[in-house]
């Protein structure tokens, strides 16, 4: 089913639970025995203990549908836009590319033409088959991946790997590749800065081959598009490729149910109180919904989209700023809508108790680690 509890993993590996918790702890992932891990994380741990992992067909299929879908949703699936994250080495042009796409694609023909910085924005693309959308997360890709891996959630459908054509593959490029691969997220490579005289796109392709990313034109299956985030050259091609990959990935959700998804970012606003950007991953989020994100709960008082407009509802794959929570939830936390506020409050309270317990367990686990390392 795409995930496994620490407890079950320990059983299957015939390894003490504490060893697994310790291994995760050193990766910055805090867990307890009942917490579920996604398969890439479980695999990573097992391999560290020298255990080969085979995932069955069924499991990898289930992962494709994402953990946000229930059995019942399968009866009412609708296509949803891809959610895209940009990753890559520092200064290779991640921010420039996001900014270029935002300005070129969002400003066109829209009143105001300015996007709000809510941590995500969408673009509308006119295709022969009709209008299509792509949602970009503009939180740093590495952080988004780390947060989501720690919680076993998957917020990104496609990763754009930006590699500067005048600099090539660098440490954070390699890190980005392993993050995306571990999460099972397809990579589209943007070979950036091709406007520069010193650009060597073929050298970049060669270097990427050493990390098992083989360009399509050389017989592989990785799409690589040479672009310039400054002149905008071939950015349209890049966007089309994202739509292509998204079709292959077969992205679906059931809009006719209570929403669930992930907190992208959140902060305390002096005037408005806790403000959270939520990515809706299944169902439709409505004003007035009773919502729970970990130990935080509330009633959606208002929603503001990435164009700065107040909206009444938000569909799957879209991000929206939400007001009305009782506290600031951590980024990466999953949220869920409950039938009423009373239920929501009860769920959040139960979660708060759980969190206190697991913090206690962790404190004890880390003490044990310290003692072990002394002996
Ligand atoms: P980030 O650290 O990956 O977000 O990189 P930035 O977007 O901040 O870009 C780093 C530097 O590279 C800035 O000075 C950009 O103006 C420059 N830059 C980004 N993309 C391009 C490009 O396509 N061509 C050229 N010539 N410069 C670029
Ligand atoms: Mg940047």
C-alpha cells in the first residue's frame, strides 16, 4: 500500500526497532514504532542494513496513485494538474526560472497580473486539447523534499532539475537527483543559461549520464531541455514537456469528497493570525470546512489564491492560503477536513497527546544513543 510502519519494517528485517529508529534519527527523521514510512525511506533504511528490498507490482502501482487516495476515490477520478518542484545547485537559476515562468505566464491578460507569494502558483497553458494547468511550488525543492520525506507524504509529481550549462553537475545537483529518485518522482532536466557563451549543454548531458540520467536523444528516458531563464528561450518547450510527463504519470484525484493535502508553509500574521498555505491533494477545500493539521485545527474562515483573490473553493493540485486555524502548523504536515468542528477538535486533541508521547520517546531514544556512543 505504499507505506510500512517502523514496527512492521523491523519485523520484516528481523532487526531491533531501536536500531531502525536510531538510523532514521541520524538522518534527521524523528519516528516512533507506530509511524509509517513511505517505501523509498523504508528501502533506504533496509539497504543501510545490507538488506535488498523488492517492492511488488501492486505496491508501486499504489504509489503512483499517491497515498492521498482511498479505495472509494477510485470510482470518481478526475485528471488533476501536475505539482512541480524546482531543484538544483545554488546559483544554477532555480529562482530565475520560477520568476520567468511566473512573469511570462501569469501576467498575460490578467487583471493586476501579479501573483501573491504564497509558496506556490499555477500557470494556464493553452493547448490544442484545451486549457491545461501546471502548479509550481516555490518553496526550495530540497526543503520540500526533506520535510515530505520525514512525514512520508508526497507533494511533488515532477521535479525540474536545473543544471547551469556553464557549470555542470555539482554536489547539490547530485543530492537533488537522489532525493527525487528516492521519492520516485520523475525528473525533467532544464539545462539552464544556454544564452551564455561558455555554455556546454552536451557536457552537462554527459555528466548527468554518470548519475543514470540518460537523455532521450541518446537512447535514454530523461527529458532534457536547454533553456535560458533570462531570455526565456525554450521555456515553453520545458512547460510542454511537463504536461507530457504529467500525462504519462496519469495524475488523478476525486474532487467530490472532503479535502486532504499537505501544509506547504505557515506563519503567524500579526493582523490575520495563523496563515497557512495548503496544497489540496484530494477532494475540494471549501470556506467553512473544519480542518485538522496535526494538532492544529480550525474552520476555514477565508481562502486566498495565488492571484491574491478570495475564493470559495479549491480543487486538487491547487495551493491556497487559509485563514482560521488556531495555531501555526509545521510545513510538511498533512491536513484533513472533518465533517464538523467538534470532530476536528477531537482529532487534533488526540494528535497533540500522541505528539507529546512521541517527543518523550525520542528524548529517551536520543539519551540511549548518547549512552551507547559513550560505552
Ligand atoms: P538559484 O540559486 O538557483 O535560485 O539561482 P538564481 O536564479 O538566483 O540565479 C543565479 C544567478 O544566475 C543570477 O545572477 C541570475 O541572474 C543568473 N542566471 C539565472 N539564469 C540564467 C540564465 O539563463 N542565463 C544567464 N545568463 N544568467 C542566469
Ligand atoms: Mg534561489
